[in-house]
């Protein structure tokens, strides 16, 4: 009845929900199953409404559950042909404050999913593990390709690195049909206010000052979330031999400093209503620069980033301006108390 059944873990969060909207709109003959335990970062409001298909079956299912629940994961993996695993604790600063949940969800949760994939590998076409550019640490080369050393700098990055290597080991030991994707910094609609770009956009909308850690020179490769969705779409639909057992970076190849993001947003939003910029102590374990080398995914699958930073920021600003109800109850979660690199207790 369905052309494909795709299980998405962590689908109620930022990238997961954007990906579900992408699949839901583009592929009416696919069944989508979401598993999410709705932490502070996930919400059912992020999901599409479960319309029924011609036979009266909902082609979208939401399962409230934890990736650590092996019985539930086993049952959902058993009825799926493609699994995209996003579920994770995802905020670097929060991992500095308390990393317990990061290692449980990101490492042990991934092991639960990978064990289920191994058990059902005869019926699984593809397992896409969402890793991150954070596994690399600060750039040691002009652009960072998939061979860049893995030097995680924060507990979040270490947990994601553990998960990435766990999947890599299962690909080699058990030959599970896995693909590891390492997205660089994503931004766009439905991203939690704790993250840089939504925090800056909403601060400017509220005419609050912008807070930058350190000197603002650390830079990241910012990728608009729809480009990530397009890359995952290509991986799902590629021939197995092109993607199974492979690792792909996705990013733009351009890095932009945090101070430049602050200037750009103020310029795009309303140059007449600029807010103050305040500097705080450096975040411990700060990554200085990330710049993606995405030539592998371009060569193998023809993927390219399509949205420029200015265009992506504009789309993001439009969304946050129109959706204040979505984000106003997250305002109190923007600040996290951590001890900075110089030993001072500060809000970050
Ligand atoms: P997010 O924090 O917005 O969403 C995470 C989702 O996972 C939430 O819906 C949450 O409820 C769910 N979740 C958390 N713990 C769970 C558990 N134990 N069981 C079930 N569900 C659980 O994160 P995001 O920004 O959408 O990131 C998604 C994935 O992409 C993560 O694996 C993250 O590491 C990775 N990633 C994110 C970025 C980025 O810039 N946002 C960049 C690279 C990689």
C-alpha cells in the first residue's frame, strides 16, 4: 500500500520536523513514522496533521517514546524500510552545564537503534545516522572533509562522536546498511531559541541586546535546513552501493563569524532599530572555525547547497516574525549558567 515506510527518530525537533514536512509534502505515497520522547526541544506542534490516505489509513504516525526503549524501537524498525535517526540532546552549552542525558540519548540511544537495524537488516534498505560537524573540533585544514581528524571539544561533540564511531563499527562488523551524515550548523524555522540564530533574531525582534561569547571571531559554516532535507532525500533515493557504508559532510564551504552574523541580521532586519551587542567570557571548549568540504556528496549524489546565507536568514526572520506564539514560551531557556574558560560563572 505504501511505497516506503520511513521511521524518523527525533522528528518533533528542529531538523527532524523540517525533514518530515519535506517528505510529507513531496511523497504522498510514503508512510512516515515519528518516534520522539518530546524533551524541551521537541513538540507535536512541529508535526504535520495526520491526514488519511485514500484507503482511510493515516500515512503519518506519531509514537511518543524514548530511543532507549529497545522493545519499542525494535517494533518500529521491524515495520520500516528506511530509518533516519535524529534523536539526540543537541545543545553544546547545555552539555557543558550537564551532560548526563547527552551520553544516554546520543550514545546509548544510537546503540539501541543500531542493534534493531542489525536484527532487521534483511528488510532495511537504509539507516541514515545524523552525526554532526562538531565531531571534528576546530578546523585543522582550510576546508574539512570526511577524513579530517575527529577531535570533539565539548561533551555534546564527544557524545555525538561516540555515536558516529558506534555506527561506523556496526557498518564494519555487522555490515548494517548505514550512512553517516555530518551536517554543519543548520538554521531555519522551528529551531529552539537556545541556538544562536533564533536567539539573535528574536532578541532583535524584542529589541533586547545580543550576547556574544568571547571575541565573536569564532566562525561556523551555516547551512539552511531545506538544503539538509534535500541531501537526506538524495541519500534515501540513491543506489545502495553509492551510499551504504559511506560518510557525507553537508555544508556550504563558507564560514561566517558570530559577529558577522550579528551585523548581517541587524542590517537585514531594520538598520534603524539596531540593538546593543554585549560580549561575555569565552565558552570552554569553543570551536574556533568550521568550514565544510562537501565535494564528496556533490561527486557521488550531485548535491549542492542552494540557499545563500542572506536568503536563508531572510526566510528565518520571516518565520520567527510570523510565529511569536511558537517561540515566546522558550524565552526563559535562552540563558544557561556555565563556568567560562576564565573560570567565571556566567549566563551563556
Ligand atoms: P533538536 O534538539 O531540535 O531535536 C531533537 C529531538 O530529539 C527533539 O524532538 C527531542 O524531543 C528528541 N529526543 C531527544 N532525546 C530523545 C530520546 N531519548 N528519545 C526520543 N527522542 C528524543 O535537535 P536538531 O537541531 O533538530 O538536531 C537533530 C539532529 O541533528 C541531532 O542528532 C543533532 O546532533 C544533529 N545535528 C544538528 C545540527 C544543528 O545545527 N541543529 C547540526 C548537525 C547535526
